[in-house]
């Protein structure tokens, strides 16, 4: 399926494929950013008292399973015996935490989990678009 309506003779197949991938990538990231800004406006009462938009987005994107992935990425899996009374990190598969840890090492941002996870997610999605 072609997303761009350009004349066939003006672009090669590789160029039009690259433009389609770039278009899907950029548009999907803009939609996510737009939804985050809508969330920022709707849940402003729950956000910390800072003026930085990045801090607000970090709080909005840092919910649910984020803490578990952070623990797996930087501390590894727990070695305690199984107990149904407490939650453990065992339920989280290792590929995404490994990619996050690799991105933090590659870009020298070990202390910035949110930024490393955003970079890892962006590159993972871009790789998916290229491979499919």
C-alpha cells in the first residue's frame, strides 16, 4: 500500500519505500506526542510542580509497568524464592529491558531511564517499520 501519491517516474522504489516508512514513523510519533499533551492538560493536578515539559511527560509516561521494566533493565531479575504474597519481576520478558539498557549504555545516559526507554522504543519501532 502506497501512502504517497507521487508519480512513479519521479521516485525509485527504494526512495518511495523510505518516504513511506518515514511518514508512518513521524506521524505515529506526533500522534503519541499529541495524546501525551492531551493527557498533560487533563491530568495536570497529578503532576509535580515543575515547569519542565519533559518532567511532566516523564511522569505521564512513567506509569503502570515502567518501574518493573526499570528494575529488570538496571537491577536484573530477583533471586528470591517464589512467594505468592509479593510481586516479582519475573513476569517481564528480558528483550525490552535489554534494549533499554543497551540504549542507555550506547548513548551514555545510564542515569536517565525515561530518555533511554524513549530512544529504545523509537529505534525499535523504526526497525519494525523497516523490516516489515
